C-alpha cells in the first residue's frame, strides 16, 4: 500500500521549509530524510497517529513572475501539487493576506485535491485574529501555527490525516496489479510498455494516471488486470542539473511506493550502475515484489553460457535481493516479452501469499531442531510461536523469550527456511520478533 503524499506549497518566505524541517526533524518524524538519489531536503517520510506519509517541500510560488528561476520554482510546485494526495497551503499570518495568495489559491482549487489552509507565524494567542482575513481565499477554515516554535502542529496534522482514510481505502480495494518499470534513461521502459500494450488487445484504457507518474496504462490480459507505471529514468546526481528533473526522481520513488511489483530494467550493453542498485534497493527496503529485466539482449554477441555468466554477475551486484527472478528480453524485437506479465503475476501472487499457521510452525519447529539458535551474551533465543499477520509483503511475527538474543545470522537462517519451504520467489518478506513470556 502506498503512503499518502502531502505537498507543502505557498508563495516564498511564508515558512514552508521551516515547517518541513520541523516535521522531518522532530518526534513527529519516523526517520530522517529518506536516503536516495537527489531528494536532498525536498522529500521526507513522516508519521502522525496511525498514519505514515510522505512530505514534499516546494520552492515558493510567484504566479505572475517572469523571472526564470521563479518560473521554474512555480513549475516545481505544480508538479508537487499533481503528485500529492493532500496539499498544505502555507500563508504568512504576520504579514497578512497578499495578492499572490489569491493566485496560488486559484491554482490549488483547479487541482481538485484536498487542501489544508495553514496560517504560519502566529507566535502568540493574541495574534490568532490575524487568521480571519484568510477566509477570503475561499478554501476552508484556516489552522494557525508557528512552525519555528512548534505551536499548533498537532491540530494541523489532525486536519491533514482526516483525508487519508479514503485514499488508503481506494488503494486497498484496487483489483489491479501495479507494476512500476524503473531504471536509467533509455533502457527501453517505454518501448516495453508500448510492446505489451500493442500485443494484448484487451486494453481497458490508456490514460494519464493519478498524475503521480507520467502515464499509467491499464491493461487486461489472460494473466489478469495490470497497471503499467512508466517512470522517468534516473541519472547520476552530478547530471541532474534541471530542478524539475529532481521532481521526476520523486515520481520514481512514488511509483515504487505505489507499486506491487517493481521491475528493474537494465541495458544489456551498458550493464548495471550504482544508480540502478540504489533505486531497486529502495524497493527492496520496502519489501516489494521485484524482478530484473535485461533488455536489448538481441544486441549482445552470444557465446556458450553468455546468459548464465551475465546473470551470475548481476546476482553478485544485487546480492541483497537474491530472491529476484531474471528475464532476458528485447523490447524492440519482442523476444521473451510475452513472459514479462506472466513472471510479474507470479511475483505478485507470492507477494500476496498466506501460509497457514499450523504449517508455518511445523516448518519453523523443524528448522530449530536442525539448527539451534546461538547464545547471544548469556541468553539463547527461544521461539514459542510464529504467525503470519499480513501480506503485500508476507509478514511474520515470531514470539520469543528475548528479541535481543536474536543473532542476525540466525534471522537470515530463518528467512532462508521460509523461502526454501514456501515459494517466495520474487518478493521480499518481513519478519518481526516480539517478546512473550513462556
């Protein structure tokens, strides 16, 4: 399930970045800024109450400015608005309502997204009356905060997360398998999607998606119903000079979060890059279903065992996700393209697989008999019971005497036992260890 996305927008110097940094850096935040390619300080993960969400910071919007830099900032903000599920519109309570606020409000209304109006720089209760003039914007009741002092943030976030339930419910009820195609520019992502759409006639629609990505293509085949998500290729940091391209990077990470299956496409002639490993590493950290496609295989001069050697080298580079299957294709000629959706569906089925509790405990019980947990410090791990608590990805909870007694090598051993006993090819799995008395 994808996290809701919240964009922080407004004209320059209203305190957007102060608010972003406050939310990302204090107790409200789950973690520090999410590591990645060019996210810098514009993209962070946060939590409030029971909700996890993603924040996007934006440059200030100057709707009528002809300045090149300001126009570029305006375009960035527009992309963030299109990407977001909920928009936090920040205005300046100290300096009051400005003409540019009306223009920004008009832009936001056209987005047809939920908007939370936030009046910042209200540092004292006596200044709250300053917020009333912002009713003139016609986009709802304003919430007063002081980002610099951390005042009113709880009420503001309560208002934001009110909009999440419908977003999450719609996502959970979706019957389509979402497949995100990721990789560097010009590896053939769009060509493959076009080939898949062209060869399968039962196309439901080919429409602009949720605008979180360039195009979502809806496709029905004998394998099932799919949403094919094309993403912009990600270049190395040093090559990302255009600020707008930084937001296409956000769209790639957003596509991964939305996806059930993430397909890393690699150019057979160029091989794998550090950038490829970073982007698919993010999908691995999220325990997504993953597969690797080597495209342009028809251009490679073949010898004995060329494919097996190429695959072995890739597996060495991507050793952190040894569960991922590999497929060698040519999007241009159509070689093995028919197997892409078939393998994607298998990965998805494993991503959505449930194991009966009795069978699960039998397997883990036998694994413990074959190899007893090592002593960590003065304590030996004792596993009382294991159960599966979720899918997408399969999630298992082990009830143990002391989670601190779990050695990382034994955790890996248990995961391997699960993978050997049940077919989890193509999907990450999650394992939690909770303390329970005997």
